[in-house]
């Protein structure tokens, strides 16, 4: 079932802000949603989701090995969507790439859309430095 909307961004590019907006828009309640409510929606590379669905500890595997399982994990998660819209919004900071078997990490048979957030890289550097309590120069070097 095509029901996953990938919310793709570089870290500190507004993904969390958008998810907070989206939760409040979709729930349409008098009181605003709390940040904890959107934090329940895990990032696509969540080790908790991976271990729950595969029974394997991703920290005991190489990244290339984990990537072999990720498309199947997303297929399983797609079948467990309980939202009232039927859509599952998954945050990701990962590029659209292929695993060692040539399979896309994000399977198109469960992907309905992708929203890519773009933020001025200068703003990202300042936000990232603030997030890490570090220096802007080090953020620029990292990015």
C-alpha cells in the first residue's frame, strides 16, 4: 500500500517544525499538540523500529548490512499505519540510495510522496552550532 510520505531534510532544516505544524493541522484540536507527540514518529533510520521488526540489533551490524533489511522494514511499517488519514509520515535525513543488492532504501511500492525541506545553508550552520553548543566555524566545516 502506498502510504508513506517521506519528510526529507538535512538536519536543522525545519523538519521538526513542519511535523509540529502537520500534527496540529491534522488533529484540529483546541489545544496545540505537545512536542512529545511528534517525537513518537520515529526517524526512518530508527534502531528501535529496525530491531522490533527484524529481531536484529542494528548496533551489532555494519551499515551496509542494515541497509539490506531497511526496505523490508518500511514495507512492514507501511502495513501498520494507524493514522486517521491512512498516511504515515516518516522523517529522514538519508539520501535516496540503493543497498548492496541494488534495491532502493525507500521502496516505491509503499511511498506515496516525498517532501524535501530546503533551508539556507548559512541558517543551517548557525542552528546546528546552537544545537550542539558549538562554534559556527566547526558547523561549517562539518557541513
